[in-house]
C-alpha cells in the first residue's frame, strides 16, 4: 500500500492563507485523479477539490470555490493553495490518488491539521 506524504498544515487566523502539499513516493507509477478531502470533528470526510491526471481539469466544492486552488505536477505531487480561510475550514486535510482512470481513490495520506482561528 502506497502512503502519500502531506505537509503544510498549521494554524492561521481567519482571512489568512496556507499551502498544503502532497507527494507520492518516487517509485510510484503515474497516478490518475488526485484530490484533497477534509474531515472536521464530528463530521464525515468530504471532498474539497480534485484534479485530473494532466492537470487540465479541476473541480471544487462550492464551499471552497474561489478561495482554494488545486494544482499538480508531472511527478505525482499535488498542492492546495488555501486563501481567505474561515474558521469553518478547520479540519484534518487528506490527499488521495486514484491508480486507474475509473477507480475510486486508492492511496491516501495520513492527514494534516489545519486550524483557522477567528
């Protein structure tokens, strides 16, 4: 099982910015869709944004559209730039990756905490 490695979480005041990065091990074959999910205390994990293999297509959930930007490179690294953060964005953020064009998300990171104070 491949473990994705996340970095960049932390604590920030409302209105601030953070950038999350997630990388797959160098021996991993090219991945298909990559995504960021999040899970707040007492809530279910939810999709935040996802990006296609060639990075030409990205989708965002309404609650982050216009504030977050997902990007990736050719080496299986995906990033999430988070601007105008709100206290309700506080959660553990997970990156995920699909190994096939029609598969669900197969690989996951361990999660990184993002805390936004008011």
